[in-house]
């Protein structure tokens, strides 16, 4: 051993193995919280939460947004019992572009014979009117956007066809060039939701043509509807089927959320970059082994605990309890001069999160109500006294 320490902590977490590339860019949420944020507040604060307008009602437990970039802000610290409580503090912030989502369909689940969830069926509805409504309400008044509503709907349907050929078919004689293949959604809804329904999930679609980088191909994610009894949830699902859901309908300012997505890819890397292994000093007889870990043990067939080279980054990860500082509908008020690097401008609804978020610009992130919330549950959002909007081009 020489002069080396006799003990060294193991490197890397075994809980995230295998460290392989994510299967897809759109992550599937494996776990949904049992309670919504409003239910957590009412359970802890009771009438004090009701005075702040907190009401328990059915709501989507997640939302999809795109990472635009970062800047920094000054906020008044509102955490109790800290040295900085009531004082202005510096904080980095991440801006997420959050265009409205369209609820394309609803899926009902029942309990199977083995105790797991079993799908009872789906009901789909055309999103054409909702996409046009989203552009007219949140983007048409923006002076930097000059597109017509018909063009936005046509691009969305064209991208949706690339994602799923069964949902959209060409329609050369139609208004948009494509049409949504919709059966009688009311009949399908009654057929599906007459059984023993225990859980309802929405099949929500993003509208990336409204984002800052004008992506055409949307993403479809399955989001659970929580809050209230099953009958109330089914009624809420029917009311939003084929309609719009904004980020303010799902989250409130000041609350904590979980961020799920795929990290920035870094390719095949060695043990120093991948696990943070200490680089041993180089000398005459140790020149070729400065960035290695020595012999590998145990042998093949067992789980390898020693650090080894391999894929780094582009992993599916979850970042717990990120706080929402602000929710707005005019993205230009938080966009730096010249736009965000590698992204552009945020035109419509947005989210401002405290701290950093993994992934590069343009990466799709799934935001979820907290599955393991902290002990401190804020009722209001902190006051932001300054937001830096200087150009990031020279950084």
C-alpha cells in the first residue's frame, strides 16, 4: 500500500446502476404522489391554508416544459429560522418554457387479478380547436410572432402525424392539410368509464411549435390526475378532454416540484471524470497508471463495484424538491437580451425555478408534484427584488 490511506470511500452510487444511456428523451414517470400540493398544505396548515386560497380539487399531477436557460436573481429569503431570513439573497434561477398542453385522451385503470393496475381503455378527442385557442390566447398578442393560427395548427398536426400515424391522417382538401382521426369520443368515454375505475390518467400532448426553438414533433406523456374522489376526477377529466391545461392550472408559485428528465450526455469517459477517482501523482514508474484504478475485482458474473470507464451522462434522473419562484404568461419579461444561449426567446407561459436543473437547452423535462416533500411547506412565493436580464452572449 505504500503511503496510501488504508481506507477510501467507495465511488459512485449503486442505486443508479446500470449507468447506461436513457432509452428515450421523453421520460416515463414511474411513481406518482399520493397527495397533491394543495392537500399537503391543507393537511399541515388547515384553515390558515384556506385563508391563502388553497382549495383541494382534481388536478394533473405533472406538466411538461422545455429548459430554456439560466440567469440570476435577488430574492427575499422566506425560509424560517435561518441566518438570512428576511434578507436579500443571491440565487441562480432556471427558466423553463412551458407552452400549454392539450389533453388528447383519457385512460382508465382498474385493479387486476394480481393486484396491479390494468387498463380499461381510452377515449380520444380532436385537439384542433385547443391548439388554435392556445395561440390566440397566449401568443397572438406577442409582437415578435406573426404566424397565422391555421399555420400553427397545420404544423402541430404534421408533427403529431410523425409521432403517431394512427392519430392523424393527410387531408389534402381540408383546411390544415391533415385531420385528427377521431371516433365518437362521447361514446368511447361512456364505455370506458362505466367499469370499476380506480385511477384516471391523461394523455397530454405538448405544443412545441409555440416554444422558443419552434420544434414541430410533439411529445405525448401520460399524467395521472389526482385530488379528490374517483368520481370527481372522472368529471374533471371529461371537462378537460380535448382542451387546454396551462402550467398555472397544475402548479402554484412557491411550491416544490420534482424534475424528471435526461441529463446532458458526455459520451464514453474514464474513471476520473465518471466517478471522481483521485489522480495519483505521476513519477517515473507510475506514469502510465496515473488515471486508473488498478486491477478489477470481482470477476465477471457479479456486480462490479469498483469504478470503471463507460457511458457518462444522458441518464434518466429525478431532481427532488425544486422550488417554483414565479409563473408567468409573458416569457419576454424573463428572457435576457439576445435570448437564451442555444435556445432563443421564450414567447409565452414560463416557469422560474430556484437553482439549477440538469440537461442541456431544449431538453424536455417532466415536472411532478413532490413525491417526498420537505418538512417546510411554503404558502406563498418569495419576493423577487431583482432579475438579471443582461445578455449572456459574451459568457
